[in-house]
């Protein structure tokens, strides 16, 4: 109930006010799928939710649910009410639980939103994808729909609270079928291949410069160096 109230008020207002240009809407399937997007702004999830008619469940970083103070409590209540799934980017058992919950959303026919980079880009470039998206896709046996957000870093750059007007394009690519990798969700080479294919398509759709290292996060700039985890 909270989700649909939020969608019919706040998200509808966002869509009417910013009037995003949406390309490739026909590429969204009727059945379960993963919506894999680049990540430039805190507002990305809201704009994606605004243009997709179906319910869209996101994997959200756990700090959105654990931030202290009044702001943190309000944010946690909002994200829980919207049915978002907390995931710890540092790994551990909680990450496995979140991935299992994500697979369950898909097995029930839902849409799952995920940012393969794991965090927002600090400088507008596209960073190396983490392999959680591949694990979920192969475990659930669903297609991955790549989506490029273009312009949200100008609407709400890191640190900005109030969005400002700027052109926004949301480009939806054709669904990627990884059924030929079925059963390989524990094969690291297969997971990396799937993830890299998704990132290659996001690079093509967004036109971003690609950086073959993991993103350092929105409040850090520069090369974080090679990272063999993921």
C-alpha cells in the first residue's frame, strides 16, 4: 500500500515535473526481470520507479536503514515501506540473505532493480560491475534489462538535497538472455563474463567512459586501484 501511494503521488509528480525522455519502453518484459542501471545520483531509483508502471523492488545499501537520528529513522521507514531490500556491500551473511530475498522477488514474477557498480559514480564515469547481479540472474533464471540514466548527476549531484531542473533521458536496452549460463552461478569466470556483458551494454547505452576498477563511491574521486573481490 505504501508503495502505490508513494508512486501515485511523489513519483507521479517527479515524472510530470521533470518530463524525462524515455527510450525503449517496449523492451521492458511483462514477466520477471532484473533492471540493471548505471548509478549517477541518489534520485536514480525514484526516476526509475516513476517511469516503470509495475512495482520495482531495489537492492538498497544497508546504511539507508541504519543511519542514526531523525533523518535516518524517516529514511529507514520510507525504504521499508517501499519494500526495498537492504544489502551490506561489505559482504557477509547478510549479503547472502539479501540475494536470496532478491531471487524470491523474481520467482514471484516481480521486477528487481539493481546497480551493478554497487554505489554511485563519483565522477560520471562507469565503473566495473560487481557480480551480485550475475548471481541473482542465473539463480532466478531471468533476463537482465540494461537501463542508462543520462543526466541525473546534474539534477541531484552527490551531496545535493534539493533536485534542480536539467534534461533527463532514460534509455532502456533490449533484455539480455543468460539462459546458456544456467547452473553456473558458482562459476566465477561465468559470473564475471555475465557481469562484463551487462556493463558493456550499459556503456553503449549511456556513452560513459568506462573504468575497469570498482567505484570508490560518490564522495571520493580518483582511481581506487584494482580490486579482485566482487
